[in-house]
C-alpha cells in the first residue's frame, strides 16, 4: 500500500490481489470531482460534490477518496463538519458522513474499512468526538458494515431530502432510513 494509511488487517488473499497494494487513500482534489460521478451513475449529484468541495476549502467539509493506480478513483466518502441539522454536524464535536461508496468490483477487500478509518481519524485529529450518518433501511449490508465498525442505530429518519441535479433541476428523495452514531475515541 503506497499510502501512509495502511491496511492493518492483511487478508490471506492479499498477495494474490496485488491490486490492493496499488491503492492510496487521500483527500479529494478538485480534479477528482468528475470521476466521483462514476461514468454517469452519479452525475445527478454534481452540485452536491462541487458544493462539498467548496466547503472543504473553507474548512466546513471533507472529501476522502480511494485512488487506484495513477488517478483512478474507485471510492469516496464525504463529510460535513457543520450543518443546519446540529444533531448531525455541529461544527465542533460532531461530523456527518455521507456518499460513502466503493465501486462494486473493488468491494469486500477491506477498502471500505480503510476509507472509513481515514475519515474518522481525520475528524478526530481536529477535535471531533462523534460521527453520524443516515443509512437507508433497505441497505442491510451497509447497516451491518457500520455496526461492525462501531456505529449504533439511534433514531429513525424520514429520509426526505432535496437536491438540484447537474441541470439545476430540483429533485425530492424519500428514502426512510436509520440515523447511526459512533462515539470516537478522544486523543
Ligand atoms: C458499504 C461499502 C462502502 C463497504 O465497502 P467495502 O470496500 O465492501 O468494505 P470492506 O471490504 O471493508 O468490508 C466489507 C466486507 O468485506 C469483508 N472484508 C474485509 N476485508 C476483506 C478482505 N481483505 N478480503 C475479503 N473480504 C474482506 C468484511 O468482513 C466485510 O464483510 P461484511 O460485508 O459481512 O460486513 C460498500 O459496500 C458500498 O460501496 N456499498 C454501496 C454504497 C453504500 O451502500 N454506501 C453506504 C451508504 S450509507
């Protein structure tokens, strides 16, 4: 692994899957934004990614990516450090994790765990002690993944949110979910 963030849980297959050693976990750059749309699957989220990048420049958000080989983005996670919903992100103690995904053919190799750890360490280092997220009730694999990483369900969420797509058209999403919370270790 080239990154300073190394996989501390080597899997027996790791020597076979030597592509895993080509992976770097790093902060997202402006030039990563187009690749975060995954060849069209997430083009509709362009404004969200651009706004989050802008907020990251102002210290209000974070973007972490998984880079495979030179400059191929295969996963990402976004963080809001401050939100109008203070129960999700309050700017001082609590951060909100969203748009966390690894490209399908790269899943189940420990990259999600690495990316999550990078995001958690990042906010811990600036003094935050809690990570929150909202996961769809039907996304059982992700719920299990988060539980294995110390997240606990704390409340149901109506899962209603509004965004503007790349054509500036307004969309309303209704996807009932669970709010999950992890208390992060204090340094
Ligand atoms: C959730 C998600 C980000 C996890 O990413 P991932 O890279 O598959 O995560 P990991 O590989 O760290 O862990 C996943 C599984 O692989 C297993 N695993 C971990 N390291 C492994 C390795 N080296 N080799 C094989 N399996 C491994 C883990 O035991 C884990 O098992 P589980 O599914 O029973 O929990 C990914 O599934 C994803 O992108 N899902 C779609 C988007 C999504 O739902 N995001 C969450 C929205 S809130």
